[in-house]
C-alpha cells in the first residue's frame, strides 16, 4: 500500500502542503457568512402591511430602522431595546447624524395602540420626516 506524505522533500527545505487547510478555512468562512445572514433575517421577522400608494425606498444613506413586532417589542437597527430607553437612544442617534432617514417597520398584526406611542415619542423628540415602511401591493 502506498501512502502519500504531506511533507515534500523537494528542493532545499521541507514544505507542508497547506491546500487542504485553506479549503477547510474557506468552507468555514462561507458557512459563517451564510449562518450570520440567516440569523439577521430571522432576528426581526416583521410582516409588513401592504399598501398600493407610496414611493420606493432610495438608498442614499443608511437609515435608522425602528422595528415594532406584533407583541410590541422594539428594535433599533435590528438590536432589541427596552421601551424605557427608546427615546434617549433614538435622540442620541439622531443627534449624531441629523440627516439620517428614520424608517418605522411595524408588523401588520401590531395594534395601532402599540405604534402610536412610538410615533408620539419621535414627534416629542423633534424628529421630523419619519417614514412608514410597507410592502407594495401588486
């Protein structure tokens, strides 16, 4: 039986074949990229309401995205946040980048009684130009 050595004695010094290690590392990188993207997509699963009016989003600048789930939990840019800290956090973000668009993604099953206080907090924080995100109805 012949065996293959991973150490080559060709030339002046011994060399280790690193091709299998590079293959394994590349597979791990791709795996973690895919799993990370799936985790981000499932982190804030919000079913948006549909609308036949409105304009398509433009990607001029990275927006601040406020997520409101059906049970009333809040997130800012995908990070869960307590409702008591919401106003201070959003004011701080808006102060650091005043021209940043703010988009509210509320679940279609969220009662308006959950969305209204958030909109009032944004108004009281003197934040104007808040956009409500919906899916476009065909």
